[in-house]
C-alpha cells in the first residue's frame, strides 16, 4: 500500500498488520507505504526509510520512527521499508535472497533486467552526479571487474584502465553506482562467494582466494557485513536443497 493520506476506514487493515507482525510475519512497504506502517505503530523505535522527498514528512508525522532518508531500503527484522520504486525492487530481491539464496534472486533479476544486488545502505541519490553518456559509462569496466575478482584491483589500476585520474574515477564511479570502488568490489566478491557456498564443497580458504578476499577471515568479515550471517551458516542454510528459479 502506498500513499501519505488515509482515513479511519483503514483501521481494520492496520489492526491486521499489527497482528501479523506480532505473530512473526514479514511486513514490507514500498516507497510511501511506510506511512501506513507508521500509522499502524510498526515503525516506533525501528530504523526505516521512504522516498527521500517524503522522509521529513514521515519523521515529523511519526517521531518515534528512526527515519534514514539516505538509504535504498532497511531490513529491521520482520518490518522492512524501501525508498522509491526501483529501491522497492531491490528490497524484494533482498527478501528473496535472504530466504531462497542468491541463485534464485539473481535469476529473477536477470529476467527483470535489473542489477542482481544493491546493498540497502547505498545512497538513494548522488548529490552532484557527473553527466554520463553511453560511451562514457563504466559498465564495461564493471563487467571486467566481476570477471577478475581474484586479481588485485586497486583504485589506481582501475582508474588507469579507463584512462582517468584516481580523483575523477572515484567521482565517476560514485555517480554511476552510488558507492565506492572498494565497497562495490567487495560486495561483488561476497555475491560470488555466495554462489560457491551454495554450489560447491570448497573449503572457506579456497573460496576466499577464488573471489579475491585472500583468506577465510577476510571473507567472513565482509560476508557478515553484507549478509548479517557467517559463510558457514549461509552454506548450511542454502547448500542442502537447491531451489528452482
């Protein structure tokens, strides 16, 4: 449900939402649907988000909500919220990935022709984006990076590959992806590790080397940051029963 305006006629719906959360059901809002969750009292004391144009209004209307206007989506347990329409897709893919694994989520993303993963903590928008034409896009570089995750991909090496200074490259990268080269690269390494965890019996050190983390400790650190679980736990959850797309 979306919209910032509503009347008393939705009270039965609000009661059902509260009851659903109380029994442990997952409740998610897209864009301004967060206002409905706020009206139900489900955002009180919880981190949440909505479209950046409406974040101030959400915070003012529901002061107990911990509104973050600068993220794509927030996973606060069984209450999840997202920013605009595209971020809603990201949130839905995040839910699928959490409960069904990365292969299923990536398959859905391919069918929808959308990026397979954008971290919820990424910015909703870049304040000073660089103008980009099709010929200037970094897409070929991003493809090359994902094909060479096990290489030492320093920002200097990446900038040199696209004939830019490090400073210009960092700005350009942030404009196109909403994050830093290092963060984007490590997220892709985690995604690659997920697929190996789901589809191989390789030891952690081998997986870490194949995706570019070097050792199991580094793999664990970045995996926990992005997935909020350990590689071992993830493998136990998703290795046993492959899910069809």
